[in-house]
C-alpha cells in the first residue's frame, strides 16, 4: 500500500478488494486491516457476480478499463505497445494536467513499490461514481496511471475495489514487454486506488445528511382577516 502524503499514521483501510458478502461501504465503515475477515464472518454471495459492471465472462474489470487494456494488449509488437501506453499517459497530462487538485491532495496516496514516483487520489460522487486523479514523474508510469484514471472514470465504487491487477496486466500484456518492477508498480497502483476508494467511501458515508430546508417565519405569506 502507499503512504499518506501528509505523513499521518497508518491507515485502517485494507489495500485489497472487499470479499464476497461485504460491499464497499460496509468495508469502509468496518475499517478493518483485512476486510476479508469480515467476509468470512458474514458469508453471502459474491458481490462481483451481482455487480452490473462485472464482465459476463466473470472478469473484474469495468468495461472502459477492459477496453483500454485490450487496446494496449492488441499491439503488433513491443514498441507499438510501449507507444500506446505512453500515448495514454501523454494524453492524460495534456488534458488533465500533471498534478492532483489542491482539494484532493490531503487524501492522496504515494504508491509504494513503483520505479517512479506516483501518487493517486480518489473521490466518490453521486451514486457512488468514482473519479481517480494522479501524477507520475515518468512517461511509462504515467501511461499505467492513465489506464486507471481513464478506465475507472465514472465506475461504481464497488466495481473499482474489485479490479484484479493480474487480469489488467494480462489483458494489456504488460508482462511481455515490461520488466518486473514496472508490473509490480501496476499492481501497487491498483492497490492504492482500491485503498483510496475505500477511504473516500468512508468519508462520504460519514458526511451528515443535508439539513432540511425550512421557510423562515418572516417569509410566510401574510393572511388576511375574513
């Protein structure tokens, strides 16, 4: 898992997807070091089978992330694959800039185990839709980050925490042309995004409901005597 940029203490959120029978909000509220323990206690059917974002073939990748991974993996050779990944990263930098917005930087995670310096941050919006942002100081690492930023944009939080890094690496065929350190970096990026999503879901769940609006007394319409 990564480390919080502000150096605060250890995070309670697990760096792995919640198990069967525990959805993302339950996992975030539990705050267990390993939410898999809760899954064993609770039992229940696998939520990835119920998720509309899961592939029909049983895979864990949201549709857009799968599409981008296959696009990289369908390259004709190693050079073409590298260029496609770099193209994704350069496009991300050009369109979204290369820094995490100030209002998300407090909750950003530095990804451990990467050859390059990579940071990610996640926000969970309406209907638990996820937005991933990040920054990386190398083009290949930025391309891997762009796979996640683009591929997970608007995905349901529950689908995001079920992403299987091995499936992603396999579809993109990263093991065929990237050294082990880079592949480990991709795995750690997925873990960091999972962890950040759980934390963002917990923050969202902890927000108090909006106060009900009431019409001030002085704004009530005047009544006329009969």
